[in-house]
């Protein structure tokens, strides 16, 4: 019971992190190691800068 | 077999319950009605429509194929194209489509009574808005996540593409102006509201710096910090309101605040996104979701009574909040909660790049809009739980009911909505405001409604805090829309001007950034200025203009969808988008016709201009009014021209779409379908799920 609750809570936390983009860098790293392992990935700071610039460069907000 | 009977009987029960709730709302006359009926009706209508209509469209019309690889899978780059869990996509999509529109529109439309708005929110959403969002999402997913403008160009030709682009830019400008007006009216002569809204700017910057330099990318930590600071700012505003010296710093009339909003808009558009726009967007999303959930819980917990009549006498077009008859103006006023063209911009472009399976399209496209329509129903409840007299006292402009409190209450009471000066003073005092008369724009009355619901549910002692929290809540995401909209408008303008001089099209060339941002801000700033100086409160002018332009954008999206359906040889089913399209064309054309030709000065732009010009020529105006009259006359004529332009644009696209369809049906060549080729999905999840 306790472990099931724990898993459930962890899943909720992961969903919140994913929804808010909190884990974007970890997901980027995972994708990077899987697909482009030959070059070094961006640092957390650099990645976040690029991500923000690109994310708010299009229509993201409605009336 | 037993399972099927069980499930069928459940759905019959849901349908009956929904019909009973809707019938109860519709047939009730003269007695307060429990808000829970609205919630029940909305939930049942949405559930039945989602289970049957949306499923039928998905299976039979669009023929959704769960084995087909989506653009997120085929073009996965770990950034904008990422196969994502459907609940996460749903969250992103809903956060992007839900803005202040569904809150303000129903509040204004409540002048007709609760019934017309409620029916339009429900019917318009399940047959129009949800379908638009879902089919746009589907067609964009099949086209590698192309935007609406690109799809219009590919599928209908150059005319459709250009019209979609121009319409988007113009609606953005009108939208920002009207939202700016809502914020200005909420802050007018209210030091508490103004200081709280002003504090959101440095707070967003602190969060921006935190997420960029102190703890890069820690979105949740930064947002939590920001939300705490925002709540402190609401409380601090109350303290500041009682400091004689400080409060004057934030006590300003509408025009000064309008200039401040314009200056802010320009600064926000040229500052880097990480400093203001991005952190504010995080904060507004969290505050918005939190407040909507809180409001839903409070309504279910408290079950407030709706005191507004089902129908008021203002269906004849004499309403104080905006002029115009029930048809077509209720459909124009409630744009976003029922059908919003803006959603088509989100459903094409951003969301399709995250879908991991086509099967999720029904939930995200149709379900996302159903939830938005539910938010609109809650706004309708928050507006109609107020005493009708109080509702009209807050929302009627001084130009209609008179400047003096005694005159205003006498006028409003004479309409059959009793209200007293004492009642209004007590309410203003409870909300921590000097006065609540003529606080037009919808935000203050929504805030009073929300505060009274929250206050009854969570403690009466904090009414003033709840009121200013609600104002802050509306202001923060209106300002986000303002920043983001100005920026998007700038990109579009740069894109267009880049055709004339390529250097201007460079989004990072600073002179071009300054020039195009200035142009966009000047455009919406002008309309905001028009709204603020208008003696009848600019809502009467700007909101219908916004509604018409937003519905026209929806009509463009439905044109693209109908064209694609016919070209895919699905003429038999093209009515799913064709019917809502025909309805939108009817309401926008007739609303535009009324706004241009009506002899009533509160409806017709030209009538108002001519009336004022006549008074000016005969010398009937007092000197201070005569000075501003030429500007007002010009503005009214400009609004008429703009309305005419919108309608011409709409008919151009509709006729172009019909031409393409006719050519296709006659076997003549048309632009080919631009669907990406079929590839089988390799994602395991798609096979394991369900």
C-alpha cells in the first residue's frame, strides 16, 4: 500500500515537472545521448537560454 | 453483452440528467436558481458530445489512424517536436488556449440574462468551437504541424494564405487593445489594484533572473517563489492603500494608466523574453489554473444562487453595457467560451508537434475546448450570482446611467433591478475600493462575483483581499497576452516587411525590432486610447470589434477545414465544419452590418459619428466635449471602415473556398492535398495503450 502510494506520488510529481518544463533539460540530455552521442550537449544554462528564446518566439498565448 | 447494456444505460442517464438540468435552467422564470444546475448541465452536455459526436467525427469523418506515425515521432528533435504523454499535451494545450476571453465575454453577455449566454456557450462549444479545434489539430498533425496560415496557402491558394495572415495580425491588435482597456478600467483610481498590478512586473523580473542565473531552468522553484511574492503583493497593496502619501503615487485616472500600459507594452516587447515574458507566462499559468480549480470547488461547495433573470428586457438592443439586440450580439460578445478563432493558431503549429499518437486528438482538441467552455460557464455563474442591480451598477458606463451615484441607482432601479447607494457603498467598502460604480470592462464585476463566492466559501473577513487577488489574477494573464501578442504581431510584421526590404525581416536586427514593435504598439495603443476617451466606455466600441474579428478568424479556420474535407472526397460529412461556418458567417456579417448601418447611435459607428458631427456643427456641445469631438468622429468612422474590411476579408476567403470546392467537384485541378506520407508508428506506447 505504502509503496503504491509512493509510486503514485512520484508519478504525479513527474507529471507536474513535465507540464511546467522543469525537467526539460533532463529530457534533452536523454534525447541527446540517444541520438547525438558523438558531440557534447549544451550545458544546463545554455540549453535553458535557447529553449526560452525559441519557445516564446511563436504564438503561445490565446485570448 | 451485459457490459454494453450497463454502459448504454449510464449514458442514457447522463443524457437525461443533462436534458433535465438544461430544461430546468431554460424554463425557470423569476426565481433564483442553484448554480449547481449550470455545472450539471455543462458536464452532461460536454460528456455526451465528447462520447458520441467527437468519437463519431474521429472515427468516421477524420478516420483517425492510431498506427500512423505523428510528426512528433517522425521529426523528433528533442525540442519542439517531442512525442509527449497525452495528459501533458492536454495541459500545455489548455494552458495556451485559456486566457481572459472566456471570463470577460460571459460577464458582458449577462446583460441579456443568464440563459442566452449559457445556451450559446454550451451549443457553440460542442458543435462549433470543439470541432474547430479538433479538426484543425488533426489537419495540422497530418501536415507536419503547419500553421493555419500555411495550411490556408497550401490548400486554398495565395488569397487564403494572405487573408489568414492579415486577419491574424488585425485581430491581435484589436484583442490587445480591448484587453488593455479591461486592465485600465480595473486599475482606474484604485491604488490597491494599480500597485498590485505594477508589482507583478518586478516580481516577474526577479523570477526571470532566478531561473536564468541563480538556478537555471528550475521552473518550479522560480514559479513557487513568484506566486508567494504575488500573494504578498496583493496584501501589501492593501497596506499601501491606507498610506496617504504612497497611495497617491498609484491613484490615477484612466488616460494616465492607458499611457502607462502602452509604455509597458513597448518595453515588454523589446526586452529579452527571459526577463519578463517567460517568467510572467509561468506565473500566470500557475495562478490561472489554481484560481480556476479553486472557483470550481467553491461553486460546488457553496452552491450559490443565480439571481440574474433568465432573460432581461435588454434583448431588444437597449442594454447599458453594450448596445445591440440578442441576435447577433450575444454570439459576438461570447467569442472565446463558445468558439474562438485564436485556438486554431494554437491547434496548428504548437500542439501537433507534441502529439505522440493521432488517437489523442479527440481528447486534446475536443476535450481542451470543452474544458474552456466549462470555464466560461463558471464566469457566467460568477457574474450572475450578484444582485442584478449591483451587476448593472458596476458594468454600466457613466455616459449611460449618469455620473452621480443617486442618478445611477435611480436609473438602474427604474429598469426593474433595485439597488441603493448604501448597498453600493457598503460593497465598495468591503472590497476595499472607493467606488464600484461604472467599473466597466467585466473584470471588476467578475472580481466582485469571485470574491463573494470565495468569501462565502473560505471566510467573509477577507473580501477585499479576494477582490484584489481576482483583479491581480485577471491582470497578470491579460498582461501576458499583451506582451506575447505584441511580440507575435512584431514577428508577423517583420515577416511581411521582409518582403519589401530583407533587412527588416531579420528578427534580431535591433533597429527593425524597435521599428516594428513601435508600429504594433502604436496600432493597439491607438485603439486603447480610443476606448479610454470614449464617453460611453470603450467596451461598447471595442468588444464587438474584437468579437467580430475573433469569429472571423474562426470562420477562416473552418473554411480551411471544410475545403480540405471536400478535397479529400468527404463532401457527405463536410457539414461538421460547414454548418458552424455558415452560422459564423451569418452572425459576423449581420453584426458587422448592424455596426455599420444601424441608425441607433449606440450601435452604428456611422450613426454615432454623424450624430456627434451634427451636434458639433450646431454648437450644442460644451467646449470641453467640442475639443475631443473631431477625434471621436474620426475614430467611429475608422471603426466602421475596419469592420467593413473584416467582413470583406471573410467573404473573400469563403468565396475562394467555395470556388476551390466547386472546381474539385467538377473534376478541375485544385491545389493538391499537402498531407505528409503515411508511415507506421514505431512507438511501443501506441500499441500497448487502451
